[in-house]
């Protein structure tokens, strides 16, 4: 942990262990905290809500910062409810300080700086999360900035490595290369020895992707990515956030034995698939999601988090992988953060600080 992180943790610890505020309702005294509540997609307010505690096997984190993801925008709009049993509060990743541990938790201790992958609950002062989904702060990363890492790191590693088996010499095509996931995927692929092609919507974003290591950059507004990728021999793996709108063209852009991994549906949910093209290329179309996965099991979040901690965090620690943060806003401005992410004006991640 670098000196700035140590200083941030030491300053934050004085607040994180203090008792929560209390409110009296009738003859009962309730502990309360504050969290962002979505009154509507454009009205996100910082309100008092009932506090959370660490159940057996869980870690309670005093939140220092929360990452903003497109899934958050969908949930605020009522289009992406949390999985059964998950918090109704928005937020899929945080960094902060361990405030308490539940029964049976031995790997984490009160006062440690951590970050975590969540199923929900991140836009709040406190969040409880299964201990297996907690990660240490990578070496050299500030406490707040670490909130930009869990979701992108787990999404990219689980899809490119654990699912698609991306390897040295292969060509990866990333749609939305300047996004949080895209910017991380470029860096991971280059460390694996793969070649990288990206699509993005401006010259500035394409230049940003080239600086991260992308060799082929395509402006989707006025260029045909299929022809550019075919000129390079086809993509062995495509990481796609668009869904239906790009389905047919993605199949055209695949190399023989290629894999299309769909992780988003920004371009719609229903598309027509030409099975003849798919069979002729011996290709695969894979749909994956991280949020609704169980904690345990062969493809569970615990496996992904453990792999990221072991494989990705050392690359972050020595500077081979850099968190890309495009904007930092106080959590009270969560609505503006959502507008910024939705507009496409930002490159990399947006984080909310407490």
C-alpha cells in the first residue's frame, strides 16, 4: 500500500468504526445510515435508510468510494432489478475500510482497507458483502480509486480468460474500447500477448485506446469494423456490449473457431442469427453475466475474485495495469454521475466518493 493510501486509510478509520446514527420510531430505536435512493432515473437522492450488519460469512465495509456502472443506470430506470436476496440499493463495487466481520470470517479484520464486488448496495455509507467477494487494495492504488477496479477486473478476467481462454497471438475485438471495461480489457489482453482491436466513437477515444496498446482502432460512426477486422484475419474473441445490433456483423468479423462473448445489450435484446455462418466458422456465441452468479460453485464469484486477486492484482501493483478513472464526484451527485456515463462524455470509469 502506497503512502497516500496509508494516509487515506488512517484518516478514514476514525470515522468508519463510530456508531451509526439512530432514529426513534414509536417505541423503537432504529440504527440508520445514508444511501442513494432512486426516486426516478433522473432523481437520485442521498437519504437516511436502515443500516446493514454483517451476517455470518459476511464483511461490513465502511464505504470510501463506489464505482458507477451501466447496470446502475438500468436499475435506476427500473429495468434491471437486483438478484433475489440482494440489496435494493444501487452499486456493484466499492472500496473502503472493514468495519465489522460476521461469524466465521477469518481472512479479513476490522480496519483493513479493501475493495469488493457486490450484487448491490454500493451507493451507501455501509455495505455487507460475502467475504469471498472482498479483495485487498492493490499495491500503489489509492483507497478511493480502488473502487474503479472490482467490476471491470472481474468482468474482463472471467470473460476473456476463464470463459474464452484468450491467449498469446490471438486477436481480440473490444466494442467500446474507451469504456471502463474496454480500457481494462485492452491492458489485460496486451499482457496476455494478444493483439487488440477496438471500436469507439471519436478520434480522441481511439487515440486513448492506442495509448493503452490497441493496434487496430475503428470509429464505428463512419467505418465498417467488419472489413477492418477481416483484413486482419478475423477476431478470435469479441467482447461485445451491444448485443442485438451487432450480432450479425460480429459473426462476420469472427475468425474460424472464434468466440463472441456478449456481456451487454446496449443495442437491443433480439437479433437474427444466421446459423449457417456460425456453423461454417465453427464459432461460438456466449452470453454471460456476473451480477447474478452465485458466490460458490465452479463459475461462482468466489472463483472469479480469487483468480483476479492472484493474477490481476500483481499486474496492477507493478504498474502493468492501470485503473482508468475519467471522473470523480461526491456521492450526493450520483445523478450527475449517471448522466455523465450515459452521455459517453467520459473515458474510463466514474467513481462516487464519500
